[in-house]
């Protein structure tokens, strides 16, 4: 996942970078640096676990919605 894909995924899930930082306990500055090129011409990648984390987050939100619709406050 590159930075553009990461940003687009956050938008799809209606999560800001700040909220993602708080959810994952990763400094906001670290998240902001993903996808930037350092002075040695190496690009700082988006962490490899982020894509699966966001996929599971989406599934959990859908599950919560379905649970609420079916059970109410169970």
C-alpha cells in the first residue's frame, strides 16, 4: 500500500490521519512521513500491517452495524 492508497482508504472509511494515529497509538508525525522521500532518496513506506488493519476495521464496523440493526442494544 502506498501513501495515496492509504489516504484514499482512510477517506473511504471516514477516518482522519489524526484518528488513525489515536486508534493505533502511532505518532501522527510518523503517519505523516509515510510516502515521503528522505535525503538518501529512499521513500518511507506505509507500514505493511496497515492494509490488513484497515480491512479488519471495515469488517468490524459492518458487523457492529448489522448487530445493531438485528439486536438493537444486545
